[in-house]
């Protein structure tokens, strides 16, 4: 499951597949909360929607876009709050959380860490063999996060296991 965190629009994408095999989109949606609603209520709505998605799809892992500094502090705060809600829901369900930077996701999906949103959407559509591009961009970004996790997550997990095994051997 990929989560493109946002307080106004939070993308949620579920993809099945493995390295070297075709990928399949299971679900994609965008959770919206109105800007005029109290912050605590917005966060609650986001939590309820993400919790329902995890209960419905039972993902193996949750990939969340890593929050990065932006010029607009209020935007980054909302993104960070939404990200925290996603990680809380994952922890409640015993899911591992993997954080991926926007450039890492772009590179995984398009081959370039500097790809624009249109390129990401195009490649997500091709990789998932979709008749129509997912909209809005938050939906495509969530699917891109899920794809990134499928392709890069296994390699990351193998590397982490090798490092842990080496530390264990060294400690003996």
C-alpha cells in the first residue's frame, strides 16, 4: 500500500506484484478533508479512511512518502500530520512502514529522480496497464509509492538482513 500524505488530499494506492512479474492495481483513492473543518476532525477522518483501507486490503507493508522541507511551512505541517496518521494506522495493524523520498519514487517508476508529475502518471499507467490515468496526481503518486516499494523494498530488506547478520557475527 502506498500513501501520498496530505491533509486536504491523501492518495492511497494498493498494488500487487513482485520484481520481474506484472503489477496489478488493486485499488486507488484519494481521501479528502475540507479545509474549513477543525484540524482534529480532519485528522480523525483521515485515520478512519486509512484504517478502513488497511482492514479491507490487508497490505504486507505501507510505503509512505517521506516528508521533506518545503518553503510553505503550513503545507509541510499538514503533510507531516497526515504522514504521522498513516504510520500510526500501520503500527496499529502491525505493518512495517517504509519511507521513500519523492526523487526515489520518481527514479524507481520513470528512471529519473527529476521526472515531473505527468511523467510519473504516464509510467504508472503503463506499468499497471491502466486504460485511463489515475487522477488526481495524489492517486498516481500513491500508486507510484506502492510500485517503488515492490521493486526497491525487497532489495532494501535483503541488505538490512545482511547487515544485521554481519553485526551478529561480529558481536560473537
